[in-house]
C-alpha cells in the first residue's frame, strides 16, 4: 500500500516496524486500549514513553481543547500576557512545593533540558555540567552532551565541552567531579528510565543534593518521564524528600495531545536570566505558553486529581510488581522486577543451562540489540501488548501503562509476559525465529 510517510518521512522506521511485525494501522485509541483497523485490540503498556498518563484521548482533555479552540481567544500573539500560562505555572509550583516558584514553558523535554543548562550557567556563572552515565535527556545538542551512549551521539559532531558523566549512584565520583567548583549543574533523572528503570536510593539523591549545595552546583532533576504522577507523587523527587533547584517536565503534562515542556525553577535562577526589562525575553520559544498546551495542562491536572491517578499509580504499581514477581519466579533468565508506581522494568540476564546459553550466546553474537526487540515483538503479536525495551539497556523490558490502566488489564499483561518468558525458556521455535530475525536485521 502506498505510504506517503514511507516515501517522505522515515522509510527506515517503517522497515523496522515491518521486520518486527508491528506495523499496525490504528483507528482509535482510548484509555489504555488501541484498536486497529483489522479489528485487533492491543493494550498499551508503553504510553508513548510516559506521555499518556491520563490515558489516550481523555474526553475531558479533548473537551477543554475544543472549548479553547471555539473561544477564538488570543493565541501566538507574542505581544500579550497569556494568563493561562500563569494559571498552569501557579498550579505546577503549588504541587512541586519546595522553592520552585517560577516556570519556563517550552514544547518538549529536550527543549526543557536545554533551558535548564542555560539557566544553570546564567545563575552560577560556571560552564561545567555533570550527568549520570546511562542517562537519557533528549536529542538536541545540549541534551546529548549529557548522555554517554555513543549510539545517540556518534556522527553528530562536537557537543558541549565541559561535561562529565559519573556512574549513577556513585557519590564519591560525584564529589570528585563537583569539587573543582566549576560545575553549573548536576542533571539527573531520579529514576533512570532508558538506562533500565534504575531506581535511586533516597540516600543517593539526598547526598547528591547536599554535595551540590556544598560545591555551589545546581541540583537539576529531569522528571520528563518520572513526573506527572507516573511514580505516584507529582514528582519522583517527593519520594526522596529532595529540594531540586530546577525540575524539567514534559510528556504527560498536556495529556499526550499537545507538545509541551516546563522548567520549574527557584526565583533566584529566574532572576539571574530575566534580570532586567531588556532581558525579559532573553530565552524564549515561539510556541511556549501557547493556549492549547496550557489548557491541556490544566485539564490534565484536573483529570489526575479527579481520578486519583497518583494513588492509582502507587497501588497498581505494587499490584503489577507483585503479580510479575510471582508469575516469573523460577525463570532463570529473569534477573529482577523493579520500579516505582507505574514505571516498571523486568531485567533479563544470560541463562546458565548449557543448551539455552548456547542459543542466547549465538543470538547475542549476531545482534545483541535484537534480544529485547524479539521479546517486544512476541508480546505484541502473541499477547496483544504494546511495550518497549529501555532505550539504553536492551535487557530491560519496560512497562509504563497509562495510569488509568485497570487490574484486569494488568493481569492480561502479566499473563502475556509469563507466556513469552516461558517460550524464551522452553521453546526451540522462539529461538529459531529470533535468530532469523537477528540475521535479517543486520542484513537489511
Ligand atoms: C528522561 C527524559 N528526558 C528528556 C527527554 C526528551 O524529551 P523530548 O523527546 O520531549 O524532547 C526524554 C524523552 O524520552 C526523556 O525520557
């Protein structure tokens, strides 16, 4: 079938989906369900990488957007005070607590990270940046400069100088990096999503914050995935009792319908950037503060409150992990089930049994990245579950369903994972197909 997307946008993406037998045409998406044109139904345990916290196409958010459009109010004038942005900012600051009292809006997580880098440099008058290895902060040059996986950075030329990665969780390495007193910000995800759902200990984040304060470095949390009640609280920071100087939000903030990003910061940081009338728009972006994104943001927060989605994330996250742990007990390739709220990872490891180990090693030699993709493909095709591996760790299967997911839907997911893991351990045809796919992936 003729596909303008394939011809004019990204043919390689289409080929990858074809290879994985995941190139499905969806006709309707609602809550945690995706309905395909051919009548199949899928459960979404990816949620657009934590975009659809309120579920797909929430009617109240859509109604708010309809209202905003039919109001024919001012949009993109660039010469007025957009009060909706003020309302959303006040709401976000009230939820964030601590000293976060100003918000810069933008249109994506990467753009938020870029802003945080500039603002940290403005406030501290330092250039250096420290990040945690394995991080994922976005695809723009500044954000890429805070990521060490060469898959994302290679071939794109020089990035920012003066950046340094330290192992996640390693306070000694952080102390050494900050001790030069030339570091503007330590940027870290409280739970590293793409690195494999690596959950911080409270001690790590609190001590990291203390080190930042001691050496004059700003403590910046990237909560693009973990924020907006994904882990139960508005911010994951709230689990750890830390007081970041800046927090970056995006993704779920506008109900998955309108691009948005937000940097929450202290007054002191704001003042160091927007320090005079002349500098009142010294950092800005055309579509930031746009009325549709702001209305969607306010409606999203209302929905989250009305449907108690934070509490749901906590309760159902525990239910998900307990169910997974008992369903996967005894399977030697399952290393760990971990997470907080509805951000969950299942880590796989090499098997010990000789026959299985030979298959696994043969496969890893051909295409290590495909191990997880085969699991994702089987879950999709056999179990009707949409999910993904972590972007920087192909041995960790991520589950981040919309927070409106139900217990029966979680049960369906757990059963599908159990069936897939069982095939991985006991079925020769699972590995034959996997090996064939891995060979095709390197040849096309
Ligand atoms: C933790 C984190 N930070 C930043 C980003 C970049 O956000 P965006 O894709 O909206 O630019 C992402 C994207 O997945 C992310 O997961």
